[in-house]
């Protein structure tokens, strides 16, 4: 198959993706780990203090019968949707980059899934052979030959050729024939003004188009000619017959300031057409770059029904472990696991079973222990209707060959009841002792659920003599506990696992709230059960149910160990949203509605959040349906920065998995939670296909911005709230009109907004040749205010960066010899949000008298560390 990635513009570059049929193949190739991801966090100096003895906790409740689940508990489980019973969907879904639709008789190819073979046999073309495809590239174009199974009567190639590229309606000249050059598994096809790049990967071919220059700001249209016997079909662009199908993916345009726009790949007059709207091109900040953020990989795609995936990272080997549940029969579910390297490539010979006995293992979760270089996978074991489930685990070493402990019981007999919904957190430090913390729901009665926990040692034994009673209150339904992927980096005094769950209330709408607690690295409860959720006050339309939380590891911001909780808000019209809550010392600090920040439609449904942090930033994965009440959900990720004052949105959301049915239950982890350094996250999701077919599991790698986002705001065109321009409207991404430029002056940025590697430059343009003052503020004005001929929109603590003399109607800060912006602006080492604007003199007696000054638009900058 061709590997799916987001698509964008690189000085103007566009990327489009083709995807073919996928077949599960055992891997036999070697995998490498980038050294940049193998870097480990600094450890604390000196020995860790001895752990405090864990007190023996007695479950003082009378033991509930465990022979069956009471009817009320069954109803509670149904509305909880925390077990692995599926929600109904109509047709099969697909993970991004994976084409479905193959017949059940398809045989597996012999080429390893994690290798690609490239050959130049002498016919003037470059050939590639991956696990599920062949490809031929020459000066005329690119042919993709999907593997439709050994039973296919012949090949069914799909030939793609660059037909035309236009910018602002003018065609760009294309060289014919093109010039093809190869460097390893990367091909460069030079068409003259456009360069086509083809990366030959084990799981597909990644195609992009780069424009060396953008002669005019207007709509960009790329047309790709297609020749094939296969028929166009489906909701996207798919070419199919009875043997299988090839899917051409959607594209995304991204500019240098981080602005992102999803693009549709349309089938127009027998060709694929990708269009970037003029509005986006006109306001885009140069240089425009190919999106480096999301790559995807298949985990479990085939005839088995696979679901409930989870992922963890271990820095010693630089590996992710992905585990998932596989349905063998209605009474027999298994758990499997396999490793992927830091780039998402399958590690050869790493797939193995956690359990394939005749027992029912469900809802697996995984975490890592850096000191022991291992993972722990936990699951609920027992039939859902039995009422006697228990939590079991199995430890697995991260290095190969695969070495695992025996299966062992975690929810011991000092408590009774149905034990389900387990989750596990690991430890990333290299100073022992270190443990895992496992949490779960204990069903005591039809009206009483509890949250319990246990510390697990790295030798597959339990620490302490009794269960840790996180919340053992009576007559409360405390369920769906989530624990942070780790207890955070050193020093040990700050190492706490963060735990959150929802407490369901009585009544027809099951009113519920979010509670949280913290457990120290040695098992001592440092923060007891506390109500932490908040709602947006005064709206008159508050949610009645808050549920299904996910919780991050601790943050390293302003010397604290704050953490984030994402959860669902349900409203009386049964319309769910996802919100992000920042918690400090078990008290709410800030609340952001993910829906309001990201979704174009506030009435769409968001579900199933999962979050983690790299220390200063929080990544959220969640499911969203385009229409309220629809069964079709897609998976998105979105990104938030954290500073001393709270949360701020740093990057637009990215859709990472979509199809005509449903993708969901995404789970993610940061490299930091596994003891590594850097800003990478791994995530997995399931494609729900019941009742018509099996579900699949896929995953991806997300690299958080290596520099802070820079975004223009406060344009003089009236789009920003507040006062209008005093002398008439300007244009998008510019200030108010001045005496020389009716469109107004502009402020833009180049360089890197990173405190540790600051090369950020503020560029002012379209100003009179007078003086210009560049300044910084700590707050964004909620509404623009008129001042002289312009608008003010930077407030708070103001820092004058420097005054410059405009030449050729432009200037910049800094210039040679000037302090960097972060130094001059005293931006903290941890980063943060700052706002910038440029004040300039405009003394023209005939223009809008009597004012003598004006201002550019504003620029919002999120500084990374």
C-alpha cells in the first residue's frame, strides 16, 4: 500500500497520497532507531530515598456476591461503554493508509512488511517492491501495482502522471520528459518548475509535489492524470474491482506559521485534482514547508477482529510496544503485542502473544519501566457476564529476542467483586527502585463501584501486602479509571502517578463528575480522591455528565508538576464534546474546550480523548463525527502549550484516520513518559467495522513542533473583534491603511521561535520610510482598540524590543548586533506565549488627519523551550 501522510506545500509544495490494499505479513527486517529519540532524560543526583512502607489496607466492605453480575450492573456497564463490546456501525472502516476490501482467500506475499527492495534492471525505470505492492517510476510517470492476492488473474496497475499545475490560474511550464534521479529509496522527478518526490517505503510510496517559486498569490491546482482498468468508487478517490482496491488519500496544506487546511482530492474529468484555495495561499507565510508531523503504520490488519489497542515507549531500546485485543470467538479473546521503532517501523520478529489461551483477555493496557528496559501489559480476564473478572499482567523485555514473564494475578483476593477496566503507569527514571502502578474498577454491588490499585515490581511480583484503595467510598459508582503513562521524571520527590475517573450519579441521564487522585512512586497516596471537574459557568447550557477521562503525566512548567485531564462533556441533547482541564495541587487551573478551539462545527460530536505530555506541551487524540448523531467517527490530534498562566492552543488539529465508517478509541504516549527526550508521541487507534466485518488496528508517530507556532492576528480587515480601522478597512494579515499602502502594513516572522535556539526575526513591510518600533506584550487584547490611524491589540507587560529606520518601506528586528527577541523580551527558558506588533510614524497631512502614527497587524508567537 502507499503510505498516507498529511499533504502540504513546500515553498509551495503539495503532497498527495496513494494507498493500496494491505495484507498482514510477518516482519523479518532490521529496524533502526534515530539517535535523536534515544536521548534520555537527566537523572537525579544521588540515591533515591528508600520507599515508605506501604500500609496494609483493609477493604472494610462486606464482600459482594461474585457469582454473577447484577442486572443493574449490566445496565451500568452498557452505559459505561468501558468494556470491549462494540458500538454498532454499518460498514467496515479503514485506518489511514490502509486499503480494505480484499477477499478472504487472499494469500500473504513473501516480501517482509518492513523492507522495500529497489532495483534498476536496465529498462530505463526504477522498480520498487514492498510488502503489498510493486511500483515503476520513469520520466513519464509513476505506476502503482497493488498486490491483490496470488489468485488474481493478472496485475491491475494504476498509472499516475503529473498533468498540470496552475498558480492563480496561470499554468506552470513542465519539462517533458522529466529528469529522474535516485538517492537510495528516494526519487526526485524534476518537471522543471515543479519537482515530484517519491519516497519508496516498505509499506508504500509517498508522493509529493514541490513548487520552486510562487509567481503569484492565488489558488494552486495540481492535476494528476490516471490510467487504470480499475473503476473509481467510494467516498474518497478509490479504484477498485472484485479483487481489491487502491485509495488515493486526502491532502493538507500547511504554511510556515503553522496554519493548516485540509484539502479534498477530487475526481474531475478523469483526473485527480488537488486545490489549495486562494484565500489560504494569499495569507500563507513563506516559506511553505512539507508537513513533517504525522506518519502512519499498520499494526493488525486482516481477517481477525482486532480492537482496544494501547501503546507505550521505552527509551533504552528506543521502541514502542503496541498491544491489542484479538477476537478468536465470542468466549475467547486474546491479547497480542509487537514493537515498532521510533519512526513507526515494525521491528522484525517482535510480534508475540500476551495470551492466546482459551481465557477471555480484554481491554489491554501497557506501560514501560526504563530502568528494567521492559513493558507491562495488563488486561481484564474473564467473561464479561461472569461477574468474576480479575486483572492479570505479563511483563515483556523490550530487547529481542522476545522474553516474557509468566502471566500473574494483580487484583488479589484481599478484595472481592468484578475487577475490570484496568490501566497501568510506568516509571521513566534510571535510579531504583522503580515500579508500575496498575489501577482498575472494582464492582462491589449494583450501586457501588470503587477504584483500586496495586504496585507491581519488575520481577512480575506485587509490592506490599494489600490492594491500594484509591476510592473505596460506599454507594458511589466510581469507574473508568485512567492513570498517567508514567510518574514523571526525576527528582523522585515530584514523581506521582496521576489518576482520574468518573463518578456516575443517579437518575435517567446518569449525571457524572470527574475525580482525581495521586499516588507517589513508592505507592503512598499523596493526594486523595478529589472532585476536580469544572464547567463553563453562566452559559445556561451546562453539561449533565462528565466522563471517560484521560490523564497526562506531570508537566515541567514554572517549577511545578501540573497535569492535564481530558474528558467528555455530555449535554441534554446528548451532544458530547471534549475538554482539556489543567490541574495544579488537585485544583483546576484552566479549562479549554477542544471543540471550540478546533472544530468548525460546534454541534459535531467528540469522544474518547487520550492525552500525554512532553513536559511543556500536551497532545490530545480524540474521535469526532462530522454530523451530530452520526456513526461515522474520524480520529484527530491537536496540540496545546502550557506556561505558568495556563493553556494555549499551539497548532491546528490534524485528521489522522478517516473512512466512510468509524475510527476511534485512540491511545497515545509521549517519548518522555518512557524515559526519552524530544517531542515525539506515538498513537494507535482501532477501525470499528462490526457488524459487517473485522476491525483493524493502526498507529502513527506525531512530532510536536520543534519550534513554536507563529500566527498573524488582528488584521485591519474587520475580522478581529473590536474597533474598526479609523481610516477604512485594510486587507487580511495586514494592519490598517496608511498614506502609501491602502492594504496596510504587515508584520510577519521567519526563523525558529525556540528559546534554546532563537533565530526568530520580525519583518515589518509596507510602511513609510520613517521610524518603526517593534514591541512585545504578554497578553492578547480580547478586542482591538483604535489608536491614531491603526489598531492596538498587544497588551499586558510591554517590552520595547527596538526602534528601526525603514528603508524601501521595510525593516526588521533583530539585525546584526541586536539581542535576540527571546533575550530582549525576557522569555522564560520553558517558553510561553508572547504577542508582537510594530508601531510606525506616518505623518501625512493629506491622509486621515490629524494622527501621525499607525500599527501593523499583530503576531502571536508560542515560544518552545
